[in-house]
C-alpha cells in the first residue's frame, strides 16, 4: 500500500498553529513511508472562502518547507464529479430527495426540543412514494438505521457510533451545491487517500463519512484525529491570541526550523529528545506516539528553540535570512560592518531575527537619542575627561584592530584609576545609546573609526551642553 496523506484546509482564514501541526504530521507521515502528500483546498463554502486565504495558506506552507506532491486541488473545480456520484447514489437508492423546506425543518426541530428530545431529521422523505417534482429539494444520504460504525483511530483507539444517532446527512443543498462532508469523502476516495490525519473536531463527521464510503463499496482510510492546541491560558486559540496566522511568526523573526521543531513536539514525542531536524523527523515520525490529550502553547519554549537554531544553523544561512529582516527595517547594510561579523558577535544575545535586526541599526545609522536612564548615569561631567582622552587617542590610530582598541581602553582605566567595567559601560552608552552591548572593543572595531569618533564627539558635546544648561 502506497501511503497517501492530505492536508485539506478551508480557505476561510489564515494558516494557524493547529492546522500547521496537522499539515506537518500528514506531511511527515507521507515522507516517512515514501508516500505522497496532497494539498486540497476545501472551498465549497462560497460565502466564507477567500482567495486571500488561499494565498496565505500556500505562503505559510512554503515558508515552513512543507511541499506537496499533488495539488492544490480545489473542490469548486470538482463539482461535476460530485454531482456524478450523487446521481449514482440516487439511482442505487443510497440517497434520496428531501422536499422539506427550511421552515418545516426548523418547526420540527423546535417541537423536538420542546418535547425534551435531541433534534434530528425525522426522515419523512426517505420513503416518499409520490415525488413532488415542483418543489425545491435537497439530497440526503440514506444512513443505515441500525447497527454501529466502528473505526480504529490511530491516536484514540476504537471509536464507535450507533447508526441511530446519525441523521440522514444532506449531501447536496437545495441550491445544488454538494456539502462539505460529502465532498471530503469523494475527494479522499478519488485521490486514494490512505491516512486521514486531521483535527479532533472532525471525529463526529467520521462515522457519516465512513457510511457514505461503505455505500460506494470503497475502501475505508485509516483515521488519526489530532487533539487541540490550547493557548497559554489553557483555552482554545482565538483571533486575539495573535497567532492565527503562521506568517506572523516569520514577521516576528522566528526560523522555520524552530517552529517545525516546536510544533512537532506539541503532542508528539520520541523519548526525551527536544531537538529535531526535518531530515531526522522524516525517519522517526510515527502516529503511535502522538499524545491524545491537548497540548498548551508556550512561547518561552518557542523562543528558546529559536535562539538555539540561530546559534546552531550555519552562519551563512542565518545571515542570508537576516538580510531580509534588515531590508524590511530599511537598514542599509552597505553603510556599516559586515553583517556576518555582527551576527557572530551577537548571535547568542537574541531570541529572534527581528529583534536582532532592530538592535543592529546603530551599526549602520546614527541613533537619535541616548537611553535617558543610561545618559543620566554616565553622560556626566566627571566622565568628560575620559571621553576626551579616548577621542584624542583614537583619532590618531592608524590601525583599527580589536587588540589595539582594547589595550587603549584598558590603559585609560589604569591611568585614571577607574574600574574597566565602568569605562566599558560609559563607552556602551556613548557608542550605542544604551548600556547593553557585547564586548565593547568588538563593537568599536565593527563600528569603524569614523562612526566611533563622531559618536564620541556627540557625547562630549552632550555633556558640555547639559552642564551649560544646568549652570
Ligand atoms: Zn424531507
């Protein structure tokens, strides 16, 4: 049996964490068994489907590297096929026309509820002898009225439904459009899907879909229903969680490798192992160790993984991606140090590439103002002499090397009998605007002579102006 899985989103919104996980599981399962992974867009809900969502879904999958072997198929391009099967089902007596109007159905529902019964379709049209041809009709599937439907869920084990609990499902609406549950079945059948991996919200659809497949004498695929992902507060994700769209994670500076690693671990495990790359996952992934309880999203863990990948993937690769973020921030990297040097110096200081890009700005552009707290602490009269000395010394340097710079700062500290740490902090504020940077000699080296002197001068003026205003 050739494994064939599918990812079948409805284009009614963006690609979110939960659907990415389903896609990832389906994709990995196909890769693991050298099978095929199909992308199918379930767009029969005309009113809610948007072409922008299709674009967003494709973009998200591409960014994560979840490539598909077939598709994207669009259900709206397969309407003739659905109608053909419905016609066959009407002829074989597996489907029938229901002439009940929405009003009649609503009235019946109301009556059942007021009698304390579970609302259901009473199947009045199932055995109609006279066909009322002048009335609008929907088409219903003739669900068995006795017996059970049982399937072995790969994640949840055996699941059984009584046929009596299942209504005669509408497979074509009175407007002529086939319904979601029906299209899914015909697609899975026509596309030879062997494993249906999807969210647990589909469990209730499964017995209905199995019954339709049985009526068509089709092979039943293997089902695996993945549990929900909850937000950090243990609740269902909502639009307010700001993670509705996977592309937001790109914008925030996450690497696809980190996100894949994070998402795979939300509900799947391989011993205690935390770090997985795709190549490894393609060999290890299976459906048997997927957890059936829901998992909670944890941004700290994702940040930790992102930092790990920034530090452990090849520097050229990270540098190339970082260039895009610099560009998005309108930072011209031609006007400053080699980005790779910077990355090497700073890579273990940031959790996201976006953060990094913003923090690299001062290497390429003059910063607008000093951090107020740091300026109040360091840019004071007492430090004017240190800055002037360093300025005069560095102005005459004909070599701009880390060792020479470091030595100059060191000597200045000894000469004035102040702690090296103090002088370093002062220079941080002067050269970067705030009291946070890696090794200051490296920063000075990468900034270059011109920018360094300019900023020293600026700080000297700042102190002079401040004291002038005060006195
Ligand atoms: Zn009816």
